[in-house]
C-alpha cells in the first residue's frame, strides 16, 4: 500500500500536488487543513482520505486522532504529537511542528512527520511524504515540493 501523507496545508495546495498524489492508494492529512474546501481537492483525486483535526481547524467534525492496525502495525494519526507514544502503538504520524521527522524512540516506536506544505520551518522546503506499508515493514520518503 502506498500512502501520500500531508500536514499543515493551511489553505494552500501547490498546483502540481494533486497530480502527484494520483499514485496513492490512500491520502492521510495530519491536520491544519483550515478551510474544508481544500480537502475536497484531495478527495477529488480518488483514493480514500483520512484527516485529523489540527489546532487551526475549527469544528469540522474531524477526529482529533485516528488509531488503526494495518499489515501488523499499529498506527496513531494525530496533529499535535503526544509527549510519549501511547501503549500499543508502533507508528505515530503527526504534523504541527512544520518540520519533517523520521525517528525511532527507545521503545521502538517510529515517529513520522511529512513536513509542511504551506510554511515549513528550519529552512526546509515545503514537503509531503510517501509511506509504503507492507506486512511488518514501512518505507518513508520525504518529497520536497
């Protein structure tokens, strides 16, 4: 499975991004969509879209977090990263910091952030990520825009 992972679009979508996401099996948006009309752009691409509520999203009815298991891995999708990974979690995907991330903590939990579409920090370019999921294995690649 190939997932396009986005965060912190803040009402911004580069013109070529929708076409780049057409190869996705799913699209995950990790919050701060802001105007829900922007989400319709991603939904119009075709694959299912999962979205979590960011701190700049206002009462759109999206969940604050999504937990699920896929190919033997337990995922948490959330906007603001928790201080520690919840028990029974293998992978935490988050936004909020506007900085790309790929770290593994002492418990073996992988922390991933695709960076930011709208206003990246730390001199990094805007980015999203491709997440490949196979039984028991992840492939993560940050894609500068």
